[in-house]
């Protein structure tokens, strides 16, 4: 029966070690993901905000376009397709689109907003829902979309666009005559049609700017985020912390079952628990190395199909590198704790065993004679188990 218990214990240990490794990784990554410094480190390079501007401008335009407006305004907005701009200019001429977005949204403003979003997000995670009422200053963006910057951006947009086809020229001519078709994003050789495209685009940008709040607005109002959504995020984070506790409790519960099945002494406890802790520590180190190899493989093999994917890959890589860097310290610390604990338990088991082998149990007869261990075993007065323990 003893060997049956030990066999079951071995299989349990084979399951306990991966569970401890998963728990260690989950704890490290969870702590890193809810640390605002992780994201500030990822975006510490100011140049990355220049690359984010081409994505930010459409997001702001979409947010402003969803605000309530009259039928005439909605009709003017419907004449321009953001998708067409992205397809004809942003994707084909990224440098020109970069210059256009820099005219309309300064990178410094985007960096300040990013830091503000980080503070709001982690305020919500900590249960401070009033952070959603933080003011958001859109005055500069509004002035650029309604001023000379919009005219300069429109000129750059049309100059970067491809030449109009015959079909597109006919559509622009129809629009100039009072039609309500969607404006093709192209450069017309006809000065009158070019002026028509220019005026429509400038008017479109002016309407977007006018729809932005003239003064400060709150983060929640502009992005239409309710407190219910914020509470859901806070609840998700709290549940994740409870899940982290469960990931540690599960292998600990299985380890107690190993103790019940196979441990009969302090030496046995030290041996089983020490080996488990030692292998777990090594497993955490191997997992850390594996994660770095997987990331390197992803970086090499992932081939972006367009400029947007290049940008998203850059942003994702910056965040992932920051997460790996921040979580490595926690993983190394846990690995050291597991290895150190395993070493201490194994040494303890070895030290507990030594006195039994050196001294043994001393029995004295009624007349004062010491009975040797060998004599005790021959006379059946002393029994040793398979491990040499009494």
C-alpha cells in the first residue's frame, strides 16, 4: 500500500508543478498589467505618438460625428467617407497622412491625453469612479479643425490623393451641381472641380471641429463611457485577483494530498515538498525563457500587410516588451523563493535523517547492559521501516 500511495503522489507532483508555474506567471503578469508604469514605460519614446496620430484623428472624428446634430449637418458629414480617405491617402501615402494629422492634432496634446487616460483608467481600477469626470480640453483641436490648419490639411490631402478617374470626375461634377453623392478622394485636374472638392473637405473638417466642445468636457461624456462600464472593469480586476489566489490554493491543496499519501515523517515531508518546490522554481525560470523565445519568434514571423498593421504591431510590441521587462523581476523573485525553499526543505530532510543513522535508539537491560541495534533487530525488539526510520 505504501508504494501505491507513493505512485499516486508522484503523479500528483507532476500536476502540481505546472499549476504552481501557471500561478507564478499569472501573478507576475497580473501585477504588471495593472501597474500604470508599465504603459508609461512602453510609450516613453515621444516618437511613438507621432505614429499614433493617423489612428487618433479618425477616432476623434468618429466620436464627434456621433454627437446629436441636425439633418443638414448629418448630410454634410455623409459626403465624406473616412474609409475612402484611409484607402486613397493614409494607406498609399503614409508620409503625407502623417503630415496632415500633425497639422490637425499636435503630438504633445496626444501625449498629455494618453497620460490622462492612464490616470483615469487606473483610478477606475482602484474604485475611484469620479475619475471619469476628469476634464478633457479639446480647445486646441477645435481651433485647428475650424481654422487655417484645416485648409492646409485639405490642400495636402488633395495633393497626396491619386488623380481622379473619369467616373470620379463625373461624381464630383454631379456634387457641384447639387448632388448628395459621397465625394471621391482624388485630385481633379479641373480647377472648378478641384475647388469643389477643397470646399467640401474644408467644410467637413469645420463641422467636425464645431461639434467638439468649445470648453472643457469630461472624459466620460466625450467617449460616452458610463459608470456601469467602469464598474464592470473594476469588478473584472477584483475577480482576477481572487482567481490568482485560487491558482495558488489549488496546487497547495494537491500538495497536502501528497503529504497524506506519502509522508510519514519530517524527513519525508522535507523530501517531497523540497523536490516539488525545487522543480517549480526551475520551471518558472524555463517559462520566463520560453516567453522571450516566443516573443522573438512572433516578432520575426509576423509580417504586417499594411501600414496600419505596422503601427499596431509597433504599439503591441512596445507594450509587450514593457510587460515582459516588468514581470521578469516578479518571476525571477518567485523562482528564487521556490528554489530557496526547496533547498532548505531538502537540507532539513537530510539533517533529520543523519542522527538516526549515527546514533539510533539505545536500550538498556535491567542489569545495565546496552543492547546494540543489531541485537535489537535480531531479537525483534526494534523495527525499522524501508527508509531506516523507527
